[in-house]
C-alpha cells in the first residue's frame, strides 16, 4: 500500500505558492488604488496638475504648523505677559518687561552685575561649552573620517563602533559616564589601583566642564563623521592620482583638494554641531545637574529651571529667554550660510 508523502513540498510548489500569493497581493493593491483614482482625478481637474504637489504637502505642513509654528507664537505670547498663572487669558500683558529684566546689567562681562545673573551665567557657560565642543567635534570628526576613508583592515567594524554611541539615548550616555566618573566610580577605581589619589571629577568646576564637553563629543561625533565620510567618498580618486603624479605632498593635497571639495559637508557639520551645542541640556543635566554650583548650568537648563523646576514657575521669563536663544541661533545660522555663500562666490 502506498502512503502519501508528509515531507516538505517540492521547491517548484513552494515557488508557485509564493508567486500566487504575490499576484493576489498585487491584485488587491491595484483594486485599492482604483478606489482613490476617481477622487484624485476630480481634484486634479479642480486644482490643476500644477497645484497637486501642494495637496500632498498639506498633511506635513499641517503637522508642522500645529506642533512647531503654533507653539512658537504661544511662546511669544507668554514672553510679553507676567504673573504666575498658566493660561494666557489670565496673565497680564507687560510688553517687553521680561526682556528688560533679562538684559538689565551693569557690566555684561560680569554676570554678578546683572539683575538676572543666572541667565548670564548660563549664557557664558553656553558660550564656553559651544566654543570647545564645536571645535573638538569638527576636528575629531574630520580626523576620524579621514582615517576611516583609508584602506584599513576591519574598516566596516570601526565605522560601526564610532557610530554606535549615536544610537544610544543621551540620558543613557550620561548615566554610563556618570557611573564611570563618580567618587567611587570606575575611573577612580583605576586611579587607586595605580596608586594615585581619587579625583572628584564632577565636584570640580573645571573638570565638570571638561567632562561635559568630552561626553558630548563622544556621544555625537559618529553622526558628523558619517557626513564627512560621505563627502570624502564623493571626491574623485583621479584628482589624488594626478596630484601624486605631479609630486604633490599629501598635506598639500589635503589643503588644495580635500578641504575645498569637502567644504559643503563641513559647513553642514558646523551648522548642525553649533545648533546642537547651543541647545545642550539632557546629557549634561543628567551628568552634572548643572553643578557644581552653576558651573555647568547652560542656557536651556536655565529656561527649564525658570519655567518648570523652580518652586515659583516664571513662564514669562522662561519664554523670553527661549526667544532670545532662538534669535541667536537663527542669526548664527544665517551668518554661517552667508559666509559660506560669499566664500563660494569668491572661489
């Protein structure tokens, strides 16, 4: 007596089933698209084919307007009101009083002479952080991209290693480094093993600022490295071959070929790094809490503390400070783009 086979179906039968399933999905998809064809055709007749792209952009523009533009105007409204009430309808109009309070200073170079000294302390801390963080970020990202662009062993592995911190949450990054830098943390344990004294890394103002810059660069450098690496790989290798045939040194080729052709990518990295550095908050807030004292309290943390964390929540003053921050960011970005355009025009 013969028995039916209970083993797996032959490869031809499985292939035919896949093709049949694919054909079924294609038929269903085509039928679904036909349902949208009559209303889309009617809209095209009404709007005209030239206006159809705006119809497809409308959902994104509505989302942008609801969650970006509307809060921006609400924030502007809060910045010209006073009091401690939450709702705008219950807050008195004070005009530019909040801005005047922020900028009332005897000497702008001395935060202690300002009426709102915490704001100016945050400004100076932010300027210090931005200066060092952006400089080191661009420098290390460029050097790393140049190294990873060479024919080195396990190049793909090292690219993944440098990009991995970008995938982590800033809070996770800060918690990891805080565990390393605590009084009884990993770094001090290593120092004690070598016979050295324990260092209070996060209790010293200079060390706290140093580690704030270091952790930020470590966490975000991989993203900017990939941008620069993409620019390096877009440079035709024939240019380097011709330069080598002419006897041009590598250093001169870097200045004459690599940097000019990499300039658009460098500009993108510079603008993005600058915006990110000015808005620094999460990882430093978890790492140092703004301390010791106000040594690492940056501008965004001042806005957060003033509007939310303090016992008396001053929404108007926090909104005014955030408007000032937004204007500064906009001005810096426009200035960088103007300088880049002028440079390109001169070239």
